[in-house]
C-alpha cells in the first residue's frame, strides 16, 4: 500500500531534499515508523511520546487528522498525507 507524503521544507533535510516521498502503513503511526527506516530522524520531528507534536499539522487527503483519529488514523492505498509546521507570530 503506497502512501504519498508531502514534506515541508524544514523537514527536507531528512529526505535528501525531496518534496514528496512514499511510505507504507495501515495507520499514520505505522507510516511514520516506515518513513523513519529510510529517512532516519523524521519521525521524531513529527511524533512525541506517541502523539503528534503540538506544532505539527498533519492532513490526510486535505483533512486535519486531529479531527479524525490522530496518530491512529487509518490509511488506504493511494492516500496523500501532508505534513505542515504550524506558523505563528506577527507584530503588535
């Protein structure tokens, strides 16, 4: 089961500069573990203590996984996962 994962610029140091990579897994957790076997360290930038990091947004087919089943969200062949760092700030 191939899942396309879109990688933000800040994490591309783990993917040799690739914008999109493929992985496998029945859940997001399995997918991130699979990606880490080929792109060491990427999972730790996305997952902390078994949960998605607070300032990392993950979308499954354009739907925020926090409103699905989080790290345990089920995946199917052909799904698209997008990882986005949260951005905040500005001037008063």
